C-alpha cells in the first residue's frame, strides 16, 4: 500500500472530464504511446501523452470522454509537453481508460 494521505491532500488533485479531439502517433516516446488533444471545456484544450496503444486504436479514441488530472505541472516527454495526466486502470502493459458512465459536460469536476 502507498503512503496514506489526508482528505485535504486529495482535494488538491483537480480531476476533470474531457473529450479526446485529436490523436497522433508518438514514435519518439520510449514506450509505445499516442499524443492526445483533449477538450476540457472552459479549462481549454490540453495535450497529453498516453501509453494506451495495446488496447486502443487511434480512430476509437476520437470523441471518447476520459478523466484526467489537470493541475500537475507540465512534463516533457521527448520533444512533447504533456499538460495533464489521463487516468486508467493498469493491468500489466494494458491500460483501461477511466471514463464517465454517461456523457457529461467537458471540464466537469470529478469528486
């Protein structure tokens, strides 16, 4: 088990729903990944790198809603700047994206 955190720690994590509006290959990444463009509504458009190539084809990701952490500092991956962290359940090398059960407004807060 990881280090225990307080509820106050958890409230610092800004989890939001967004819709993937662009997907590109990311051949420069160390591990197979896609470059994603995500619409977070009033929060704007953000870029992310995601190692989800095992389960998802690029065309299947377009218009898919996801959950992401949007208040981490940007991270440089190769020559790409990732602005958010998409959440998924990890099963070996397979990652299954977390998503709302029903369509919701982009930028909706997850709590």
